[in-house]
C-alpha cells in the first residue's frame, strides 16, 4: 500500500479488508477494501492498479479478472 500511496500522492487515514467467501452468481471469493483517505489519490485508477499489482507480486494466488 505504501507504493500506491507514494505513487499517487495519497494519504490513508484508516482501512479494513473484508473477505467475501460466498459471493453471488458463482463468482470466485474476493476481498472488499474500505479505505478512508486523509488525502485522496491524484489518480484513483493508478492507486488501484499499484495496490493490485503489489498484492499479486506478494501472493501469486491472487489475480485479477478485469
């Protein structure tokens, strides 16, 4: 998350992650992120991508379906 905040000039006040282990419509399980920003990212899409890519590098079982 630090790489994402640094790259997008964001500042996080607080966050939590909630697992969705039984999603509807036969989707795969996923996590929902709730982030409270002290200063929002200059580019939210860039923040999301930085965070997603960092998590994928850390845990190879995580991947995106976009």
